[in-house]
C-alpha cells in the first residue's frame, strides 16, 4: 500500500493550513484521527477523549479539501508483566 500525505488543521483553534502534515495509509479520515491524537497529547487536557468534538480541515496532496468531525473515547487498558516463578500457592 502507498502512504499519502495530508495537511490537517483546525480553524476552531486558529491553526493555519500548514499546522500539521500526516502520512497515512488509509486516507483523510485516518489523517484527521492522527491530528486528534496529537492535539490531545500535546495539550495534555485530552478534551477530545473526554467527550468534546473538533472539526478539522483535511487537504490531500491533490488539493482536495474535506471537513471532518473528530471525537474520541476513553478505553480501559490492562497489562500484565510476569514477576517470576514462586513456590506460593
């Protein structure tokens, strides 16, 4: 599969059209989702996964401009790490 570059920005946040470039495999929707993940992580307030939505503009390399509403959700994640063998029962 070929990766494609998209420019993504949020006019609501007064970002310019060159605010972020994302190289993705699955089109403009994935680029919008990558923008949301970066925006939440950089701001550290995680407003999108807390329930707020954002509208972003996505421009493809060919110049096609689309608008996307992005949202998120908090998902519980659990991890286990082996501590070693024990004789305890």
